């Protein structure tokens, strides 16, 4: 799976808004922001469209946390998954 993109900055800004509390709302609002973003890679968009409702909720209800073992998580789309955007925000 390829997560490299030359145009990640706008998405990094979107994810950084989690830190400032600007992204309050439901997981569905978050999913809509990602799926409608112009810079979203086609592979990630396909993954998002293939997700079940439960998978969407789990991937978008919170931001992936940085713990004592570093960042660990499932690969995929969303702020609660390991992807190019969650890595670059650190």
C-alpha cells in the first residue's frame, strides 16, 4: 500500500486542527471532511468508500495517540489510523 504524496500539507493542516480543538463533532463529520478533501490520495479514498459503518466510526472518532511505545496503530484512512498524514503531523 502506497501512502506517499507530494501534496500532504493541506491534509496536515486539517489533522492539526485536532490539537486546537477545532474539530469537534461526530466521526461522520470527520469522515466527510476527509472524503471530500481535494488532496486525498485515490487509494485512501477507495479504502474509505469500502469501509463498513463500524470501520468508519473506529477510524474517524479520534486521533491516533502517541504513547510510550511511539505511534502504533492499524494502517488505513482516518486520523485514528497510521497513514502519511498521521505520521507527518508529528
